[in-house]
């Protein structure tokens, strides 16, 4: 069993793969620990897989997983985690923005007793005033919001350079775009999370895979994470509470209308408030019912096997 497993999600990074290999392998060899590198080709349309296959022919410490199509970075991480054999799993991007020389800093924190260690790209925004307003401010706000919602305070949730104890990643089930929230999701299991400053290097080759649409997805995923952290095992607590509030408000409006009808003779037939009261009570009943159904779904989920979120075309390297 190797000491380290390096998981690399790759999508159209043909210009960076050989350069990353030339940096990563010497950096890992200097550690004096056994290791494996798991490269997950997330349906690349360039020569990424051909280069990975050639590198595998030279170095069997490299394992290659090739998806049938582009399933997304979260699925790539999930595939790497499920195949990792090392005691510590390290994730990083393949675009050369993460520096392999920072890996010892992450391992030092793991050796100190932390379960999850996240990189913090402190120098990421030293690229001019324009980037300060277009990228640094939105990023700082996003990281602050994520930290407040999840309760795990990190300066840089977007940094892919992270280290995890193997027992943590084996407990996590990923789907959607939840890979950036792994430290928060891991907190469900009572982990110790640390953050260390790491180097940031601007992309030199290839194109960025991130766009403005990512912001919307992050916000939606944040709602999912918040639900998972607080109510994933007790959905009746949120849906039931909302349902009861809706029913109580509907009953209160109905009482008000009854008083107006019987004591003041006010006609209710054409008053929208009557329909609103009925709607509130109906919605309340539906929310309570949804909470009960959610409880049944949660029970089924925890008692059934999980379905893979990816499909592998071919794989190089032993799975034993």
C-alpha cells in the first residue's frame, strides 16, 4: 500500500500533462514516501489521453482512468478517491497553477494530526487593479459566504490543492459539482481542517474551464451543502417546520376572516384573502408530507448501495 495517492482530474490539458509529470514526479520522489498518481481523463477531446497512455508505458506508478465522456470534475475526483490506496490522498489541478513543491507543507499538517488540509493561494490576486474588482472581490465574498454557511472557515475554497486522510474520502459520496465543498462535507464526520499558504502560478498553456456560469452553480450547490450539513438525515425538521408555519398562518388568516364575517358582516366571497388562507393550509400539508417522504428516502438511501456517477471507458493499472 503506498503512502500517498495523488488524484489529478484532467480535461483538455494536453499542453500541460508532460510538464506536470516532469515537475510532480521529482517532487514526490524527494519526499521519501511510496506513492501513486491517479490521472482521471474526464472525456478530453485533445491528445490528453494519448500523452497519459505514453507516460503510463514509461512509469507504472501512474494510473490512468478514462471516462467515456465529460462527466465533470466532481466525478473525476470521485473516480480517483474510489481507486486511491494511499494513506493520504492529495488532489491538485493539472493546469500547472498548483505547485507540486507545496505538497510537503500539506503533509506536515496531516502528520500534525489534521484530517483535511486545504491550500490557500495568497498571491493569487497580485495581477493588477482590474483583477482586484473583477475577481478578487467576488472571490472573497464567495469564500466568506461559503464559510459562513458551512461553518468551515477557509480563505480559498476554490484551491484544488488539498490533502485528505484516506478514511475521510472513503466516507464522502460526491455528485453534482460538490468537489469544492469537500472540506465542509467532511465536517459531517467530525474532522480537523487546516489551511496552509501555497504558491499560485497563472495558467500558461490551454484554456480555463471556468466561466461566469460557475458562480450560479456555486450558489445552488451551497444550498445543497447547507441542507446536507443540517438536515440530510432529518428532512422533516425543515419541511415540517415550514409546513407547520404555513398551516398556522393559514389558520390565523381564516380566524381573522371568520371574525370579520360573523361579527362585522363582511362578505368573503370576493376577497382574495380567503383563497390565500386556503392556499397556505394546502401548501403546509404538502410540505409536511414532503418531509415525511424525505425521511423515507433518507432511510432508503442509507440502507441501499450507492450508484456510480461515472462510466469508465478503459483503465490502465492494477486495481488490486
